[in-house]
């Protein structure tokens, strides 16, 4: 693999790269030849209509459904994600829409569930509570008390707890499935702030959302899926909601345009060149998959080097 | 109960504010908001005991005599131990209807091996307890492997193990356990000497206070809200007064039974395991949300397996205590009201039937309610027909309280 990053032996910025991912459920092709990548400290929004394959792609990453075809690279190494445990071991944490919190347990207990700190044979509540506060302060999260049952928290606070929980294992990539669905205005703002904190901490964030306003507010890059195929990758800076919606609904069909060159280089193992001139279609800039590690230079205090 | 110590932060305030504060006033405020929010804890059952005791004392002045209360404690131990197992199963949101049959089976195994086969008593005890444990593992296997509802599995167990109990007892039907064996003495004759009972009470409170002080110090060192020494002092002082008074009163007659103390020790250790270990945390998590527990990496199947095994094991221990107290095992051991009394005790004590809520202490307070009713009605010369009906009514009341408080919790966002 050609290196554009002189500082280290492996690309430092790119965390995760998926190439040509395909997944079938019986006769249904849920994903066909999907490319996807995430860098450290980057928020990538994954958008698409219902049935576009967003959830399937995320489940492939989370290890719920292993892909039928295609390759996944993590830190430049080819990896297989065959189970949720594999995903967690790599440092991919998924926060599904249902949050999966235990309502009867308090915030601390939920945060550390399954990996409680121990002091001998007993739980080290003091240490866990202290670290919980540290983490919540780092996220500027507003939780009234960490000793109340999660059931008594608001939707945004519950989302905060779920996100904070995913950070306990210091993951490289955090996947958020519709984090702002069913939240009010203030709570949505709270969660979006939280996503910015995640970016500052150097996590790669994958955000699935139907809400274009949220996507435009917080994402760096938008990946559009349509009918299980890539339908454009846009920089948020130079795209409008209208363009995105056009791509989502299929008013603009990039998949047809994009498949043709890809077929030709599918045989070659080299990734496509980042300097390839972008298509200018319908006002948005479609980005080609850049070479690993070429994109962002600032690397805010990441948890890298696992 | 100690786990609640941290929850003194009042909850009903606007969510933007970080709550803090300490002291007795805050502790009381926390209790009040919690109760208003429908998190009743032990309150209904404590009130219930007060009402029941007052009524029976008015009807028959013997009821609150030292003699009757000593007998009451001894009656509590066996079924209370079984109820402790039921609490565990309820905490994960399941049920075990066969605890009575399993306790009877354990009693039968004990009597047959010890009396008829002349085994060493220790060996017989191990055999009886092991049978209980095996039954629980079988339930756990059926539950986790085939996904049968625990209701059905244990209903089958209720019948099946009653049959096994009859088969083990064989032709005789009733086997007397010799009075000179230490097991029977343990259950009938052994009481703490007066000085020892006070020493135990003081030591227990000292251990409680020490654990609170230790925690408060660590929390203070870590800059977390901690209990003030005054609050710890008040808590420990109240507990000490209560225990000393109870001990003194029981000592007016025969004193504190060793079997009752054994039961108390079981309850306290179970509370410790449930609140201070990863296993206990996992039990509550599974009861709260199986899916969340699974995704958090908890091996849910193992939790179910261990909980069913512990429930049946405790049922076996309870059966042994009951047999020892009666000095016999027979075809009616563990039948009749044992089953439902044990389950009722757990529910009356405040363990939710819906899983994830309750403490080990609910077995203790629940069984005190049940046995108080039974003892009081016996003193009034009312026969078992009335007893059954009254217990049934109390059980329904307890479940109503559970349901209403659950609804209140949902309404106030504490569900």
C-alpha cells in the first residue's frame, strides 16, 4: 500500500475503510458494492431513505451481520467483523436507537455495566462514580445526579448516558443510530453538542439521521445511500439540504455515474486517487474515496495507538 | 438498604441543576421525594407489620409476648430461607413455583439417607443441598436452552419433584429424625446465651457503622458527596437501639435462636452479594432489561442458570431447616402453603413481580408478615381456612401496592 503519510508506518488518520461491501438477505440485496470510510475526529453522516441500507451497513460494522462480500480495513489492517464482540474489540461502539439502558439502575451502574471496576471482589463504586463525573464533565453533559435511576432522566439525558457508556472502552469509532429522533429542540441541541465533543476527543463518529438540519449542523461529510448503493459523498461545507434530499430520493442518481469508473478499477487493489477531479453534479461536490490518511492533518488528542 | 445511602439527592428539581448536598435534612427529603415518586421500598410492609401487630395484640394480649415472638422468629427461618431464593428469581423477572416441592424433596433425601441409610449427617446434608442445586441447574438449562417460560418449567417441577419426594420416602411415608442429632438441636434447642446475643448485636452494628464510615471517607477523599458522620451516627444508633431492644425482649424468654440468626446471616450476605458484586449488579440488570444486559456483555444465560440454581439450593436449605424443626420428614413436607407462603413473602416484602426491583431484606420482612398473620390467627383459635383467606387477601394487597407504585413510578419517570 502506498503511503502518503511520512510520520508513521501506518496511516494515522484513517480509522476505518470499507470497500465494495455487499449483503443479501435471501433474495433482497440490502447492500451492493458500498464504499465507506471514517477518519479520526470526523463526523460522517450516513443518510438515505427507508430501506436504503443505512441500518444494514451499521450492523455490518457492529458485527451483527457479517458482510457477504467486500473488505474492511481498520487502521490499515484488513479485519473481519464477525460478531459484536469483534467490533467492540476493534473499538467500534454502536449506540442503537433503543439505547439499551437498564431503567432500574442508576447512571453509574449503567455506564459501567458489564465492565464494573472492582476493589478486590466487591464493586469499586467510588472510583466508578468519580470517573463517571470526569467523563460527563468532559462531555459537558447535564445530568442532575449520577445516582438516580436512568428512568427518571429525560430523553436527551438518556442519550447522553448511552453515549457516555460507549466511551468507557475508549472506542475509535462511535456509531449513533438516529440519536435525535424523538427529542425536543433543546435536547437535540444537547446531543449535537455531545457529538461535537466526541469529534474533539478524536473519535470517528458515524451519525445516522433523517434530520437534514442536524446533519448539516454537525457532520463534516455526508454519505448518501440509495437502494443499497452509494449515491454520493459530499462535504457538508459545500452542499445544500436540497442537494442531499435530491440524492436521497433519487432525483439525482450518482450510483449510475459512479459505478462505471469503479468497475474498471475494481480489479486493482490500489485505492482510487484523492486528487481525482470531483464530479460536479446538481450543485454538490461528490468526493471520491481519498487515499487513506490523506485528509485531515490536525489530530486532536485521540486515543489512537491501541 | 445501605445502597440507598447515595440516593439522598433530591430528584424533583429542574434537570439543569447539579444536585448536591448532604446531611440529615437532605436524607429525609430524599426519602420523601422517593416515596412520592412511587419508590416505596420497605414502607408499605413496615406499616403493614405495625397494623397487623397492633390488631392482633388488641385481640389477644399474648401475641406480643416474648414467648410468642421467639416462636415467631423460629417459624420464620425455614420459609424465610426459601423466600430468599424466590427473591432472586423474581429479581431477574422469573418465577419458581416449585420451591415447596424442592424443599420437601430435600427433606426426604436428608431423612432417608441420614436415618434409613445411616449416612453421616454432613454427607446427608450435602446430598440434600446438592439435589436442590441440581434441580435449579436443570431449570436453568431448560430455560436458557429451550426458552420455556419459567412458569411452566417450575409448574412441571412442582408436580414432578413432589412425585420424586414421595418415591424417595417410599412405603414409610414419614421418617422421624432423631432428637439427639445436632441438626434437630440446632433448629429447636439452640439459643444464643444472653451475653452472646448482645455481643452479636453490637458487632453487627459496629460492622455496619464501620462500612459506612469507610465509604464516607473514600467518597470524601474522592471529592464526592458523602454522608456526614452525624448521619452515620444516627443511622447506626437507631439500628443499635432497635437490635438491643429486640434482643432484650427476646431474651425475656428463650432468646435469639441460632437458626433465626443463621437465616439473618443468609439475608445479610445475600444483600451484600446483590449490592456489592458484579454478579449482583448483573442480576438487577437482567431483571431491568435483558437486552441491555446482553449488549453490555453480561452472559445472561449464566446469570439465569446461577439464579435458578441458587433459588432451588436455598429452597433445599429451607426444607432441611423445616424438617429439622419438626424433627421429621414426611409426605406433606413442603406441600400445602409452603410454596405460596414463600412466594407471597418475597412479594409482600417489596420485591417486584416485574423484575429488577427488590432487596434481600424483602424476604425477611415478608416472612415476618406472613408468620405474624399465621401466628395471630392460630392464637385466636381460627383454623387454617381463615388463615389461608387472610393470607390471600394480604398477598393481593401487596401486589396492588406493587402495581400502583409501579404506575406512579412510570408517571413520575422512575419506572
